[in-house]
C-alpha cells in the first residue's frame, strides 16, 4: 500500500519514557472484546509509517505486513490481542442504574466498590456494594453475584448510556518504582511490543503483525488472521499470570506460581490450547542465553493464547508464545516489572534477527 | 455565595485521614473554616473546634455542630516477601477490597493495590467465596528490600480512589462518610455569614467516630453546648438496599427519630424544615443511630441531640455516592434553624 515506508530502526528496541507514554495511552484506552476501536486507532497511527501493507480485516483485526529485503526470508506471524475483559450494559433500570454482564473471564470478587468507565466518552460510573451495616452474617459469607450488582451513573445517568455499551475498570496507568500498575496490561504489553517490533523489524523476515480482536472470548481474531497471513511460523506475544505470592501458610511452598516477576520473559512449552513447537522453544532459549537475557518457562498448565488458534490454521503453523509475567490480570489493577517487559521485547527482537529458514528443516 | 462546595468536597475526598490519623483532613477543614469563624482550636484528641460567635448578650447559649471527619481504612500487620498483610480500621467489608487502589502511609506515601491471592495459596475452605481480610495482601510494586525500608507494621493504609462527578449533581468517592457532612457544616457556616444569630455556634470536625465515637465524647465535654446537632450520612436506596432503613438519594435529607434524639428538638427542627420547604425523610432509629449523637447525648449531665443525615449509597466502599443538593439542604436547614434560635430556646424544649 505505502511505497514510502520508513526504514527500520536498526538498533534493538528499548523500553524508555516514550514507550511508557505509549503504553499509558494503550492501557487507559478501552477495548472490550468486540469493540476494539480505541486501541485499533492508536495501533494504526503508530505503525502506518513502518509497514508495506496495513489492513483492517472483516473481524476488526489490524493486519500489518513489513517485508524483509534479504533473499532467504522467513514469513513470521506475530499476534498480540488488542481486546481486554470488561462489561456490557444489559438493561436500563432508570435513575442511572444499569444491569450488566461480564465480557471475558472476570472473577466476580473483583467487581464491587470499583469505578468504571463506560462507552466511547469514558463516562464515569461506579459498581457499588450493599453497605456492610445492612448485610447479614450469612450475606457476608458469599460473593455478590453479577446479577445483583449495578453500574451506577448517578441520578440522571440514563441519558449517558444505553444497553450494549461496553465498560471497563477506570484505573489509570501508574509507574510504581520498578513496576507499572494499570488495567489491561493483558495484553496492551503485547500490542506495544508488536508495535516496537514493526519499527525495529530485521530484514531477514517478513513480519506479519496481527493485532487481534476477541482473544478473551475465544481466540477468534487470531484464527482468521492466521488464515489470511498463511505464515511459516506463528508466535503469540501476550501477558501471563504471575501467581508468585506467598501462601497463607508460611510452611507451604508455592509450587504453582505459573510465572514469577523479575525472572524475565515467560516461554511457553504447553498450555491449555497449544503444545509449543520444540524447535521454536529451543530457538528462544538459545537466543536468551546468547544475549544474556533472563528467561523462564511458563509452568505447563491450562490457559491459552492466540497461538492456540494459529497453530491449527490451514495445514498447521509451528507456533509458540512468549509472555510478560503479570500479576492480577483481569482485575482493576494488574502489575508488571518494567524490566520483564524490556527483556521480553529484547528476547523476541533478537530471536527474530537470528531466524533463518533452516529452523524448520 | 463564594463557597465552591463541589471543589471543597472533592479536595476533602482526595485527602486521607484515618481514625486517629486525621491530620491531613483536619488541615483542609481548618483552611475552609478559618475565614468563616472567629476562633479555631484543636482538641486534645485532634478534633477541630471552630467558634462563630453569636450576637446575643453574654453569657450566650451554645449550639454544637458535630460532623466526624475520620475515615475507615487499613493498617499494616506484617510483611512477607514484600507483600503487606493488613487489618481494618473501622468497619471494612473485606469483600470490597480485592483490586482497590490504596495509599500506604509509610516513610513516604506509597501507591499500592489490595490483592487477592489465587485460590491454591489460600486455605481450602475459602474456595471461590469471599477472601477474608487476613488473607488479603497489599502490593506496592517495590522489591522486598525496598518495602522493608519504607514500610513498617502499624503504618496506615487509606483508599486512593479519586473523587468522581457523576450525573444529576452526584459525586462518588471514598470517605463521603462523613466528609459530605463536614461540607454541610461548611455550607452552614457560609450561610451564617449573612444571617444574624444570637447563639454561639461551635462547629466540630470530630475524630475517631468510626472506631467508637471517641471525638463525640470528648469535644462536647470541653465545649459544654446547650444542645447538639450531629451531621452524618445515612443509607440511600440503591441496588440491594431497599428496606425501611433506606431513604431516596437526592430527594432530601433524613432527620432521625429515636432514643438518641430529643423529641422536642426534633419537632423544632422539622418545623423549620416544613416552613422552608426543605424536603426530608423521617428516619426511624429504634435503637441507636450509630452516629456522634449516641455519644453526645451522654456527655456530662446529658446533652439534647438531633441528627441531620445526608443519604449516601454504597456506604463504606471507595465509591460512596451522594447528591450535592442533599448536602446543601442539610447545611441550609441547620443555618436557618440556628439563625431562628431565640436566646431562651432551651426553656421552650418541653417533655410532653
């Protein structure tokens, strides 16, 4: 499409103030599954100059191609889902109160007493809770059900919203020392990493970047994106839970942490949707070792990424996932270490620069 | 009117001030009340006392306005691997805590989040039920060594939810219980700038209400008012809250009736409300009100009390909601009542 694309930046991508600023915009934007427009808009603005071709497909995926210049190139698809978990308004009960449903996996224990934003205008509203003073001991032993809760806009809110509007937590990104706290770090980290990879794409690959939709409700965008791109290699870059908290009983070791903060990018060997291609796993691990980047294996257990859809596309695509470890994903306030983010970006970049067609031979 | 009530309220909602740690909020209230009153002082326990003198002959009778300014919150009890364990200060429903933004008041103020460990790290009986407070943690995003340097057991933790303007003149935030009533007192003092009043008015922003009405015992003892008007919030109707203990939001204040309340004083107050067409609900409090009145009425030889309440949704969550016009109604009613008080008012209060 664009014949005047900017040349790749030849230095490795870094995480600096410009990246934190872009991540802030990405995380504070709302893109509940099925309505990813706010994030799609930012992505389109950021990547256009660096791509040979950019299109928005029939589901809303942003499919961007950056062609390499070397003769022996590998067609690599990297997917990062743009969508986040959230809410949809289901009924206007008048006086500013709406019932709602969750979109994607949100623990109902994360809902009460939260500020939310609704619709494209980010109209402020709250999810309240029955006052503790009015609850019975029995009530305090159970979790309020979603159908008992309401999104409350204030007394005249019915003019501000309508059934079907999406909503999400109102938390604004904040840097906390070595960490970053925000909503939707799952998976705006993948989105920003993919933007940076497009800017720094090496010439030995055709980078097929898929900013996908509807991952949180069933890997839907990745399936059609992989079909369109028909890649030789697939990779999902995402955020994966770090359950690295202490157990309530100090004598019990936490052996099911999934990943740990401060231990670098999480390489997948197996999750609920994919068994990673072993050649690709070796490639990532060898890259990390060669570049002195800390890395960890995401503990094999359920869960999944866009790779779950990509690797089964057409006649099959050797695939793998790499994630930034994130605490408290799918809540109002998730948390990462900036170092883990930087190391993840660096690992994928260096792995791409080392990629040759021989990897699949 | 020079007072920007909404800005005043939002400034208060942005400040911490847990029970017995009220310094930050007291400074804000003092700044607002200083130009509206004649004398400011701080009680031995930290309540703010403001005197606005009346124009009656000395010795003038005294009315006490009591609105507690303290907030509920958390306190650090232990630190494990950089995670803070906490207990409650005041009545906190642990079910509203997971995912809440907080400020840990350590060697400096540190933003943090209350977090819920995953199920496999909790006792099996918790399962998918509410996680009790003792198992919740606070994560401040720092490495464990930094946490040990900056935080210690006993540091207080306040809610950090910024105030929000919602529709229809409503505001959401933490600690609207009871900063909404402090704002009503400010509004009352503002109205009294343009009204004559014979009585001395003692405005008090009281401390430690949430942990046992402490300030409401001590300030009336020091001030010795002839009678007292307590200002607090009450339960507004809302999702899951519809029974007789609730009143509509934004449709008027609530005036409590029950054993904490002096019936003749109640009648005198409602008479003014009726005359001025200030909408109110009569709030039945058959036992005790759970407000400063429960303490004030028993101070010294007994002090007659009334209670003026602002309806509030989602009490004791960081997203409490009030209607600003209800705050104005509370402040205006009290100002008009005070300005109409005859010097011999106490002699007119008869038990019938």
